[in-house]
């Protein structure tokens, strides 16, 4: 499945939950995840989207580790079937 298709399904699902999936553009700081997902009750996570079977680049892995070291959740999604489970995980206490 193409990355754009997965990204579109993520946006629609997040919106249906009352949240926002912000597109991240960070000039001068490459490798940041594609989306910042904001859900009700102050729940948030960074999401890197990939085409099915694709892996994050080394710089993207480095940014993931940096964000996690700061206490943020970072997920990589490469199939539409992962979306529900990951959003449930973000919402869990």
C-alpha cells in the first residue's frame, strides 16, 4: 500500500475520534516524523508513515530515539491495519 493512502486513512480515523493529525514540516531539521497526532484528553504521539514493507531511514530512526528520550511516543505505520491499534495505544493511560 502506498504511503499517501495510509496517511489519508490515518487522517480520517484521527478526525473521526475528535483529534487532529498535523503534518510536520521542519526546515533545517530533517528526519522528523510525518505527523503529530493530537487526540482528546491531551494524548499525543508522533507518527512516521511508510509504504508497506518500507523501513525508516537511519536519520529517521535517530530522530525517533531523540523524541523518545524526551518522553514522547513515536510510532511507524506501514499498513492501514495498524492504525486502530496504534491510536488505541496512544489513548491508553
